[in-house]
C-alpha cells in the first residue's frame, strides 16, 4: 500500500520539487497559496492520488479544515513535511516592524506547530509516522538584516528538537532539514550558484526512505552547497541521529545524488 505524504507550501520551490519527485511512489496531500500554480503542478503529477487546497496557512480555521479533509481522504497519514514559510521582510533589529515579526512567527513557526498537532494523534495511535520540518542554515549562522526570519526559524528548530524527544515513545520520527541558499522564487533575484530545489527534494526523499526502512527514529540534516554554491556531483550531509540519553550522535556522510 502506498504511503501518504502531506506537503505544505507545495506550489513553489522545495515543496513543488518534492511533490514531483514523490508522485510516482506516494499519495500526496498538498496545500499552497496560489490556485493557478497548484493547478499547473497537479497536471504534472500523473496518476498519483492527490488531495489539495489553496489557502493562507496562517488561517487557523482553513488549516484545520484542510487537515480534517486530508484525514478523511486517506487511510493513513505517514509523512508530514512542514515546508511553508517565507522571509517577508528584512530589517535591522532596531527597525523591525512588530506586525511583520508577528506574521512571520505565524507563518514560519505557529502554523507548522498547528499542522503537527493535527496529525500527531493519528500517528501516535498507529505508532508510526514522520515529521519533516524545513528549517534553514540561518539557525546556524545568524546574519545581519535577517533578525525576524532567523528568530522564527530558531523557534521552529527548538520545537523540532523537543518534538524529537517527546515523539520517540510513540515511534514517530522527526527530521529537521537545514537547507543553505536555494534558488527559488523565495528570493527576489535568482542565484544559480545556490542549491537547486530538486537537490533538496531528493535529499528529503532519501530521509523519508531512511525512516521507512527503520534506520532511525529521528535526525537532522544540514545541507549546504560546497564552495559557496558549487555543488558538483557530491554533497555532504550531516546527520545528527538518534537522541539517546540526551546525547546527540553526529555522523558525516558524503552522498551522491
């Protein structure tokens, strides 16, 4: 039986690339903002069983309705990818507009927690499931003019680390992904030296499969292009696997995509 993967922020960038790469092997539940982009995406996914809706993921009622409909549509929910997010405003900390900051917290952290809360109970009941949270290397390298975005991603990183420990008893995995610069519409100007969305999507698929084969109950992945963007054929992935007794085990893999 095919597994079901939920992807938020599916109409562009990493989410779109992930939907395309998973469509032949998984059922998909997708959400995003743009109806036009969603229709274009769905047309490329072939015979895959798909459920999708377009809405602002910070809208609590619409988010809840989407999740309830997804649970009704599919027999199981196996993987949830919290990908929706944006850096809507860059400013020095002294100049941050607090309304912008609050919205970014809603978009990059609160809505993702809401998604987790919707699907956690059914995963816990089955003692099976995986949450993939897309973070950012800004959690590792806090740069000027990115205070709002870094703060929201740092908050989500904390949620992910704690969820990893809490979910272990229910056999639910948590994978935190830290992409470096990705060449998507997330940025005002294209930068072709950055990672391709398809590269990140392949890595996420690899993580999903790694969890499915029982290799780990949780880990985090740091993915950055080598030499500031020259990724070539090999990428270094840092997996921080299996929180055991509070100790983070780190392993460095060099994988070919």
